[in-house]
């Protein structure tokens, strides 16, 4: 495996395909193969890729034969490859905030540490994928993407979940601007993203639809109590101070049983 970031992004995009291509009519894929989006662990993803095509994973698969998934899957695979190469990396949850208008869309990215710049680079693998396949997009989308930087995404283009939570708590933004599609907008979506970010910092990268029984990461949309708001405020502040608060983040997860993922959810 190479260690160059662009080369690793190229490998990830040669192995995976985002569901957005199906949504816009650029990908025909069976219902059976759509279940590939439920695979949690990279080990299992790679096994499935090799089952479909035994060539080395450094060789790109045909577009229609890449592993089906979403932004979480692409970010996690890049994160795994970077860690395998000895480069510090982590998956983060938040919201894509670079579209015209007030809406911010539920999203996952990979952060990789730059020894040159002494900071974390935000790598948006989904945007990187769309840039590499830009000819499949309508002209207006191509123009929009031309101004994007996928491998050092601007902080204005991606809001970490803690930022979104605290902005809305301070009345600086409307929580109904945060979500994904259909009626999946509002406080409960920010809450989900916030707690998923906490778990990702503990190397537990949940699927977008994973719900942990008995926790805030569930399907209910009930407004939190004042005590629960205080709990979530604490999570937001911890995750935004991830480097300085990492020990606290790990202890917080370990000491909060309601957030523990079921033992049969394989992540390795």
C-alpha cells in the first residue's frame, strides 16, 4: 500500500461506490447488493471486495462492481488504510455545510494528521469520489465541485457535530437546518451525530442507522430534559477539544453504559 494521501484516496474510490450515484440514476445495483451498506468492519468489507474480484485492492474495480456504501464507509476505509500506513487518522461525524442555502447535511469525513502543517486535515472522501467521477454529474454540479478541496476541506465546509450542537444551543442557527433527507431534520439528528462523533473518537464508527437500545442514539425524537441537555453540552465540548480531551473522552464512554455498543457489532 502507498502512504501518499492522494494515492490512498484513489484506492478507496476504486473499491467503493457511494449510494448517491444510485440516487441520481448513475448506478444500477440490485437490492441484494445494496445490503453491502450494512457491513460495519473494514475487514469484512475487504473480504467482500475480494470475493467479487480477487485482484489486488490497489487495482480499481469497474464502477458498477465497487462495494456499495456511504460516506461513513468511505471515510472509515481511508482511515484504516492511513492507520495501516502508520499515519494518525480518525473518522469524525458532523454536517456538510458547503451547499447553497441554509441546509447542512449529515456527513462523515476522515481526519489525517499533517506533520508538515502540524494540524488535522479534513479529508472528504465522498467529495473526492465525486471529483474523480465528475463527468457523471450535470454541469451545475460540476461547477459547484470545481471550487471544492476534498483532501484539505475548509472548516467552513464541514461542521463537526459539536459545533452544530453548540451553535444551535446558542441560538445562532436553526436545528431544523441539520439532517439528511425526508423528515430527518432537527435536534434529534444533531444529537445522533454528536454521540456518533464521541463513539468514533473511541474507534466505534457506527452505521448511520445503528441505534443503541436504551441510549440517546435511538429512533425517538423526544426533547431532552435539562439534565440531558447538560450531558450533551458536555459531549459537544469534549469532542471539539478532542486532542486535549482524549483521555476524558475514552473514560466518558467507558463510564456511560447506555452508550456501549452491543457485543455482536463487529468493528474490527
